[in-house]
């Protein structure tokens, strides 16, 4: 009598456990078996079995002295190979991000849309020259609705994708001014498309203000976005037209390097205009 194949849900549960363990290791750097079992809500025997498999595959290592587990660089290698497919974007954006960093000394970030989730992933950055600044982490993922990067990216996608993503989003309130509904976000996206840049003021994090512009491909579709992040107290309202001009110029230059042939990004693109 043939052996019955495991139910699909069992396979899914096993995969979920693997990634739960990987995420716990990524968050805590070095973790003991008991702690990891508690964090991932699995039995010690299950956690140990998963860890040993990951050790055998080269994704996890165990310190022989502390007996704690940690990730190896093999996962980084996988991520690096994924980014290599975006080498052109990184190359052209790096040049323009460097100009913004030197002009303002603030944090400059490059983000791309997650194809499977309603989030933005940070793939490149220039850190602020100031001690007190917003610090981003490469690989970090933020919700679309609360970030200037997310708005700049989504505004320059086709209407069907925008509608689909808006319908699938959650709108948790993360900071004092976070948008908490599809209607408010759609209104801002219209303004972003017209102005050529997006803005957030304490929508993702209290005390932080960000501005972002898209990087477009030859079809005018956003493939990335560049942002500048300011502590709220260091944002100079009198210099806002300068911020906008240089930011939009950086996005346009990067877009043109990827084959975009429009004269500007945005329908009207006034230098000092921004979403309310």
C-alpha cells in the first residue's frame, strides 16, 4: 500500500518554521537553543532538527564554546546575487545619491517595491554626516503607505497595480500623521504624480521628515526611489525649493541613465510644490 503524501499544509508549516528561525537569528545575531525555541514557539527537538539541517547546508553555524547559533554569510551571498540583477539601478542611483549626500549631509536612501508584499525594501544608502540622524538598515522593509519612498514608487505604477495594492494594504498608524486609509493615500499619490516627488512628515516615525522621488525606466514605470531624511528640527523650510530641485534632478538623471526620455518627472512638477 503506497504511503500517503503529507498534506500541503504540513509543508507550509515546515517552511514557516524554517523562516521563523532564520528571522530570529537575523534579529538576535547569536541565540541559544532554548531561547530560540521560545522565540519561534517550537519545541527544542524541532528547533534543534531545523538548526542542524541549516548547519549542514552552511546557512547557520554554532559556536563550540557558547553553543549558540548564528547565521553565516551564505544568506548574504544569496541576497547579493539578487541585488546583482539591479546593478544598473544601483550604479546610476549611487552617483546621484552621492550628490545629494554631499549637498545636504542628511541620510539618503534607495528603495524598491516588494513584488509580493506592500512594503518598500532599502537596498542602498548614504548615512548622515550628523550624529543625530535617522539611521536606516539595508534590507529593512517599511510599509508603503507611511513612507515617502513608498508613495514615490507607487504613484508611478499603472492604475491597476495601484488599485490592487491599495486593496491589499493594511494601514496601521505608526506615527502621529500616518495615513490610515486608501482614500487618503490615493489623494496623495495623485499629488505625487503631479509634483514629481513625495513627502512624509512624521508618518513613519515621530520627529522625522522625508522627501522622495522615483527612478523611472524607459517606459516611465518606477523601478526605485531616492529619499532624503531629515530630523524634523533640522528641516529648513526656506531651503525646501532647493531640496526639491536637487532631489527631482537626481531622480531624473538616474532615470535618464536607465533610458527614460521624459523632460521631467511629474505632470506639472513645480519646484516647491508637495503633497499636503
